[in-house]
C-alpha cells in the first residue's frame, strides 16, 4: 500500500521543491546572459556627431546604438587633450600680448632707435613666420595663437612707427594708411597660410577704416563721409558673397550692415535737412546708390539676407526719391510724397527681381505706408475721445465749431494732409477689394517664382508648381497658367476643379500635377473659387491665409480708413457743430448699412468687412453721442436716430451675434433717452430713477415676445443693467430706493412667469422684494429685527413646505432650516440683551411650538433649532435666579454636587451610552 503523507508534510515538501526549481532557473538565466554576451559582436563606433542619450540605448535596430541597458548613465570623461591645449595656448598668447604692450608703452624709451627697430622687427617677423612652420608640423592651434600675437604686434608696430618716425603726421590720416597697409598685409598672409582662421577676418575688420578715416582726415563734407561709408559697405558685400570661409563672410556681413546703416543715416539726415530741392539731389544720389548696392547683394544672397537687402533698398529708394519733392512742398504735405513713393514700390511684383528680394521691397513699401498712416492716430484719437470732456458740462450750449467741441490742443493745421493720406489709402484698398482677381493676376509672376530647390524644379520652369500656391496652378507671366504641384499622393491642388480621385487613372503622383492644366486656382485669387489655407496643401502647412481672407482684410481696411478720413476732414476744416454732429451720425448709418449687407452672406473670408464695419459703427455711435451732449436738441436727435438705426439694423440683420449687438445698442440708446427725459422734466436723479425703468420693462415684454430667440437674452440683460443704473440713481433717497427696488422686483417676477427664466428671475424677484421691504422699514426707522426677518422667513417656509410636498424625502434642513434661522437667531441675539420680558416670552413660545412640531412630524431641523433656541432662551431667563441661589449656598456644596453627578454618571456609564446611541439613531431617522 502507498503511503500518503499528511497535508502539512506534503505542503512543506512542495515548497522545498519549488524553491529548488527557482534557484535552478536563476542559475540557467545567468548562464544564458553570459553566453549571449560572449557571442555578441563588438559594438560599432558611433557615427560622427552622434550624441548618445544619458537614458540608455536608442531603439532596437538603430545603427551605432551602444550596448548599454536602459537607464545606464555613462561616466564623465576627462577634458579632451585638444580642449586643454586650446586653453593653454590662449592663456599663453594673452600673456605674450600683455608683455608686448607693456614693452611698447613702458620700456620703449630706455632703448635707442636701432634697438627699438631691431626688437620689434625681430619679434614681429618671428611671430609671423612661426605659424608657417607649426602648420607643416600639424600644430594648428599653436599656429593660431601665434598668429593672434602677430596681429597685436603689427598693430603695435604701427603705433611705434607713428610715435617715433612720424610724430607730426595727422593721427586720422596715419591711421587710415596704417589700416589699409595692415589689411593688405593680413589679406596676403591669410591667403598664403590658408589653414589659419584668424588672418582673413582680421583683414576684413582692418579694411573698415581706411576710407572713413581718410575722409575725416581730409576734412571732407558729411556727404563725402557717407560715400566713404557706402564704398566700404559695398566692399564688405563683395567679400560676404565671394569671400573664403565662414568667418570672413560673417565678419563682412556684420561690417557691411554697420556701414550701410551709417551711410543711410547720413544720406537720410542730409535729405531731410536739405534747404531746397537742389540740396536734396546729392543725398538722393547717395541713397539711390545704396539701394542699388543692396539690391545687387540681395540678388545672390540667401533668403534672410536677400529680404533684408530688399527692405533696405526699398527704404533707401523712398528716401532718395521723396527728398526732392518733400523739400519743395510745405512740411505738412511732405507725407504725401513718401506715401506715393511707398505705394509705387509695389510695382516690384512685375519685375524680374528674385522673389525674396522682391518680398523685402514689399515689406519696405508696407512699412512706409504704415508710417504715413500712423501719423493720423493722434488726430483720430482726438476726434473719437475728445467729446468725453462734455460729460462734465452736459447741455451747456452748442459750440461754434467742431474743434471747440473736441477740447483738444492738437495743431490741426499741421494735420491738413492726414485726411488725404487716409482717403488715398482707403481708395487703393477699396480698389484692391473690388478688383481682387485682376490684382491676383498682376501678382502672379512674383508668387510663381520658386526658390532654388523648392518644389523640385527650377524657378520659373514651365509647369512647375508652387508650394506658395498651395499646390494649385499659378498663372505665368504670359498669362498662361502653369500646372499645379500636388502636395501629397493623389491629392489635387486646393481649389482646382476637375481633379481626379486618388487611385484613379491619372491621379496625381508625388510631385506631379494635381489638377488638369489650366484649372487650378491659386491661394491668392480669392473669390468663391479661393481655397482657405486650412483646407490643405502646402499653403496650409505654412499657415498662409487664403485669398478670400486677404481680400476681406483689404475691404475692412478700406472701410476703417475711409471712415477715419471723413472724421479727420471735419476736424481739419473745423466745420460747424451741427454739421459735425450730423456728419458723424450719417457715417454711423453708412457703416451700419455696410455691416447689415455683409452679415449672413456665408462666403468664406467675407466676415471681415461687416465685422469691421460693426465695430467702427459702435465706436462712431459712442463718439457721436458724446459730441451731441453739448446741446439738448442735438442729444435727443442723435440718440433717437441712433436707437432707430440700430433697431432697424437688428431687424434687417440675420440671426447671429451681429443681430444681438444691434439690439443691445438700440436698448442702450433708449435707456439714455429716458434719462434725458428726466433731466428735461427737471427731476432730481433719484426722482428720475423710476422713469429709467421704462426701458427694462419694455425689454421684459420684448423677451416674452421673442421667447427662446438668441436675441432675447442679451436684450433682457441690457435692460437689467439699465434697471441697475436706476437703482444707483435712487440710492441717495431711501423711500425712492425702496420704490425702485419694488418695481425691479415686479419686473423680475414678470420675467419669472416664463419657464426658461424662472430659475433665476424667481429668486431675484424675491430678493428684490425683501430688499425693498428692508429699505422701507429702515427709512421708517423701524428697529425691531423681526420686522426685517419675518418677511424673509414666511416666504422661505412656504417654499420649503411646497418642496416637501413635492419631494417628501427632501431634508428639513434644506426646506425649513434657512427660513427658521433667519428669524430665530437674530431674535435670540437681541433677546439676550433685552431687559424687557415680552421678546424672550414670545421667542420661547415660538421655539416651543417649533420644537413640538419637529417632534410630531419627525423633522430634525425644527426639533434641533427650536430646542436649542428654547434652551438658550430659558437659560437667559433663569440665569439671574441661578446666580442668586449659587450665592446663597455654602461654598462646599457645588464641588459636592459635581462629585455626586460624576459618581452617578460613572455608575450608569453603559446605560448612558446606550441612551446616547438611541438618541443619535432617533435623530438620524428624522428628515
């Protein structure tokens, strides 16, 4: 018979066997890992420039990945020998340089002329010759350090020659000659020892000074100095384009930028300060030459430098061309010349200038136009905000002219050309909005030009697509559209018609035409066929706005600038006050018509014009309303017309935000008219407060008529703000304030009749009625707290009772707690300080009734609140007698009673705990 061990013994045996298996498995896994490491080939050397992460090896399969576990942090390596060598060489060269300077400046006088020449010549020749020997031995860093020392020595040689051999020569002239000689020397030295990086950039730096110092030394006029700066800048540009090495080109770019900027400043200063047209010709020639040089450099420069060159060229051309007419016309009208020249720069789109340079010229054009328009900002601000000063003296009488009503001290005669500038700009933008397709065809040659390497084809190649066009066909200069280039496989050009579906025969392949020939629409064409940038394609990838958006921006700009031009024209001409008020009102009407006409059109990009017109109409309405405050008749006329205009616009506009804005503006206008009526009737502000509530009452009726229309809520909220204004006016007089609060409560109750307004309006109406009651009681000098609390308690208890009937499971604290606390707690606080007996008696009876009702209907809030108030009220009444009894008792009796109480409680401790738990459970079962 087989022996079966007991369960405990069998369990212990199984545990031992499992432990042995785990140990054997760990041993086998360790051996397997060692074998894999032995069979793994050595890791290949990391590719140059690859920097392994401190977080371990990259993803599996990546070439050059180090065989390190995840989380491995390589130890820090000591400083590279080359880095330490560079530090040592730098310090050594710096010390030698300091020694050479000290020798030249301090120890020079203790040697004769022969010794001086011999020492400097020997040291300089040795420093210049040593790098050639070191380069042949491969010691490049040491050669660079000695070359830097030689550079300093050559500068010291020049100083020594001037101090000893030619002390009487002019310092600037000698510096110019020395700089030219040293520049030639170091240029030759750098070309001879091509492996050194320092000589050629040093030669470029030295080449910046010969012409400038030579002109100053010769006492040349400022214009000649400008030409010297420009010539140096041209030299720098040539070096930047054809120089050898990155350091040389960067140094030349920096020097050229500084010299070009200095030359432009000289030319612009001379052009602006010229005494007449003839005096502006010579600075203009300097500026035109600078523009030509900048364009010549931009023709071959990279993208960023080409655009910068285009900007410089455009600004220089404007300054050069406008200097002559600006000197011939009055100073106030010179801005028109600059504006015309800036606008003329846009003709660059039809030239064969490289794309990036042309974009730079267009940026310069935009900058000039923006600068001309910026001059109109002070005048516009004065026209729009100036009437604010009339708020301090409403209806004081009509001023004589427009400027007198503005109260501004601006020199209006100096702004005579500003309306013309705004009008011209508005006209051009309006023309661009009207004839946008033609403008797009004119700009097509610039847009169609590809940057080298972009789009996979040469610039201007027939049929080459443009990523700027979003993959759509772009018309060429001859008017024939080219084929578009698809941005993705099987994706037609945005806006192109007739494109085949992906995967269909003839579907676009990568880089192939994404649309049939001649059917594509470029991104800038706008209109209904324009495709927005977010619709896809390369234009979307670059987040370029669509043509429709650009067209809308042009239309919006035309509307704003035209409106500003008319406003400023009235201020500059100082028209009569009535004409100014009527003109501003008519402008608001025109803007509203433009806003209503464009709302709800649904065309992409078409919202810019109506939205801009709406904002301008609101600003114009505020300005016209403020301007009309000088006269009573003008105030009624303007605000009445504005209210009617905005109401009509709200009726004509489609559903949306615009309609709500129109309705709100009409409501505000009506509220202002009611305020005017109170002032005309001679009412005090608090007496006119009930009159202000007419418009809020109409908005409540209007909201009931519209129901759930989106316009109803904004209109009602505006009416509520008008009611709040009425409340603010009635604050100084308490009886009128109570009346206004009660009327507001009636309006809120009327709004609460509608189900969608009930959750908010019902509570608001109750609060307003309570506030009205409190204010009325305070005005009547009623000091009893129950007079203030009972009007709150009774409605609150009624609401709680109705809620409990609807939801029997509702908590009594939610239903009755707030209402009871509103009266019981203030009355209890007053009863504790009341010397009479009536209030404590009535409070105790009320608390007793509430406690009994809570016990009868098992309501926790009534039981606890009533019981607590009853106990505290009884304690207040019994406190004097307790004090008297305590004073009559022996002093040993209170401790004895306390001890006896503790003994009783301790003897019945378990029973008391059971009683407390039963009480807690009983209270918890109450609602």
